[in-house]
C-alpha cells in the first residue's frame, strides 16, 4: 500500500508546483479564459484568467502513477497493468480533445471552441477505441479490464450486453460523464475538489477489492476485478493531482482547468467505474455531476417544449448564484453534498460485500 501513498504524494507535488509555472507561461502568452456574456455578472471579472490548467492534472497523475512503479519496495513493487494504462490513456485522450477545444477558445477569443461536430467526433473516437480495448488483455483467469455485464457493486449476471452492446454503453458513459464534469466546472475549485473526494473514494474501493480479490484468496464475496491494486494507484495519483491543482484553483481561482481537465477527469470517472465494475454505484458517488447534467437536460427540454425555464440558469450551480448565494457558499455546500454522496457510495459498497461474505 506504500505505492498508493507514493502515487498520491508525487502527483500532488507535481501538480502543486507545475500549476504556478503554467499560470506564468499562459499569462505571458495572453491565453486567458473567455466568460459567457449571459452568465452571472460576478463572473465577468474572471475574464482573462489563465485556462488549460488541466495540463498540470494530467502531468501530475502520470508522474504519480509512474513513480509508484519506479520506486522499488522489494517484492511488493506493483506491476504495471493493462487496466491502469487504459484508464490513464482514456483520460489523456479526452484531455487532448479538451485541450484543442480550450486552445481554439483562447486563440479566437470566444467562449466556444471546437464546434459540436468536431468535439463529438473526438469524444466518440476515444470512446469507441477504448471501449474495444477495455475488452482485450485478459489475464490468466480470463478477466479483462472491462466486463460485458452491467455492474452495480459487481457484475449483474442477468444483464449481459455482449461486446457490441458494451462498446455502445461505453460510448454513452464517455459522453455522459465527460460532459457532466465539464458542466460542473463552472465555479472556482468545484470540479477539482469534488473529484478529489470521488477519487479518494475509489482508492478505498479498489484497495478493498485488492484485499478481497478472488485471485489472491477465493472466498465468498471476493471480487473478479483485473488489477485492483493498480487501479487504486491510478485513483490516488489522479486524486493527488486534483488536490495539488486545487491549491491554485480554489476561489478566487488563479487558473482554470478548462476542458483539458474536465474532459480528462470525466474519462477517469468512466475508466475507474468500468474497471472496478461499479458503473451504477458511480451514479451515487458522482451524484453532483449527475445533478449538474440533469439540470441542463431538464432546462433545455422544458424550454424547447414550453418556452419556460425551470432554473434561473443551468447548470444548477448558476441557479443558486442567481438566487443570491455567494459563490463560495455554493461551492462549500456542493462539496458537502459530494462528501455525503461518497459516504453513501462507500456504505452501499461495503454493505454489499458484508452481505455477500456473510
């Protein structure tokens, strides 16, 4: 488990000290963020704040992950795994799509970057490629990083999707979670802080799956998950990177993660939930992201059908701002909501194991 601490510590250090370097470089280049004109007026003062800070998060998580495997601890040194590489590669691939989106926004001085078609193609290409790859690389027990079964806390045997169905489902997850995290990243530190808690939760989940792996000790309630220890290392590395970045992204933010960070973090949500076989559990743990994207969907559907608005503005965090809540109050209360969601998710996860093992 020392490798988990190394991953988290190194990634935090890299993100913490790389981010101010990015702030200086991006500021000198004039690569500042554009703000929605129709958004809350209090946000107009943020115009010009450096963006693309997600670069520090991606660099930090890779540094932490690789450091955990390079720094030896004798025979206990964890092995590089297909699951870990695929999750990180998926996040990086979506981060590249986000980087292109951010770069166009900044260069053209507009709030919209890639057009919808180009952005969708980028997300779809990543989803299809990695959806196929997640069903490859079976270990000696025939377990692949992804499963063709729908999963809650573990596979639900009566819900087999087949290979094609899994890839379609994987595409839906990529679009849903990457856009959900992207919508949430509208207040200083909200997405980074929330992801820090969620990734910490997945360190516990993957670590518990490793301690109760069917490969190590077949028993009632054991988990057929490929590479759970390496997935815990990935979650620790990404979580540390988010916390290091949060130091500079907390209100008042000196830098934004941009789509570079939010799409990458959405990829992490997908990758970790699929490889730990907890796609439905993630709905509980990531309840804030679910609420944010649902608020946008509801707003659009109701407005197009009736011309009325359910919320003063979507995503929902802007609704509370327009009700008069200070930005810092919205952030703090939403973080509390995330903490509660993570506790409920862990309670659900543990109670299922307790019932299965008992």
